[in-house]
C-alpha cells in the first residue's frame, strides 16, 4: 500500500543553550517578529487563493453512499448536503484494499471532529475513495469516524481529479501528480478538492458546481492539527532519523 507523500519537517533537533528569563524573552520576541511576517504572508496567500478562477464541472459523476435505508446513488451536487461549499478529501483506498492508507487515516483523525463547525460556515466535508462502499463502511466503523465517506468506484472522478492512476501510468512513470510537478508511485494518491455550488436559474438549469481549489502533497499539511501541535514543541516532528518521515505512524487502533 502506498502511503501519503506529504513530506515532513525533518529538521534535526537542536540543543540550544540555557539562558535567563530576559534573554529567553528577547529571543522569543525576535522569533515572534518572524512569525508575524509569516502570518501576514499567509493571509495574503489565502486572499489570493479565494480569488482563483473557478472550473465548471460538467461531468455527471455518481457516487455510492451507505445510509440507514441502504446504499444510495449520489451526485456531486448531492454531496453538498444543502451547503454552498464542499470539501472532498481524496482518501487513498483502492478497489481491492481492505484498509485505508495509514497516512490518510492520520489525516482523517484530525478532520473528523470538524463537521459541525464546517456546517456552521455553510460547508460540507466528504471523503471519496474508489473502494467499494462495503469496504469503506467496514473500515470507517473500525476507526470510529463520523464524516461521510462515499465510493466513486466505476466513476472517472478520481482519475479526472488527479488522484487515481492506471497501472500503465504508474509503470511508465506518467502518473502525473500535483499538477504535473511530480509523479506518483501507486494507483491512489491523496488530495483535497474544494467545490462551490450555485443554485439553479431559469437560464442555467440545475445546480451548477465548480472546482475552486485543489491541493496535494505538502499542501495537505494545513489539515493536520497533530503535526501543527508537534511543530510548536522543542523536538518538532522528530522524523529526521527515520527511514522515511512517517515511519513512526500507526493507525490509531494499532499503537
């Protein structure tokens, strides 16, 4: 199973000298100035993100979702669940996988508790995978997650959104990932897609859905609160000496 290539903060731990309170405060104030500059730059980047153009979704993608009344077919517009905005986490779980990707599972642990807060801001969050809905529901129940998770099996959705690849693409090194800035080494990749729904009009017909943003690889860091918490500790993510950055990671029921 291919894991999520998010990269990591692998800076070597440092051993700074002990200082008195005045020196500690002075050093912290110096760093605070850099943090404020970073925050201002991030705010500018966020504003520019909201100004990006939108891509109209014209394909009639269909998904399968398990409900108390059985499995139902959903359109992309249905996944908004009445909200104007939709976040889709592309969860790595292929058609023949019995478990979801451990790294995507790590990310899911971090966004599972956001549903009500997102809904309060007119936003839905749904995970999408190419695994059949039976495997998805078995794994979701095992992990105790609440977020909606649908199957795109039989749909071109994941391929069109740049997170699934054919065996030929992987073998030939043509599995273009992250807008072609790299290639992916497996059939399923992680990502986040943001969509906007506009209501129907007399001239435009039914709900209009647009892709407003996508991010992949290290761009997914913003979703992971655990990593952000580790980043403020003295050891940070402490992954420099591992065989690969997330070698320490386990699904939360396997620690």
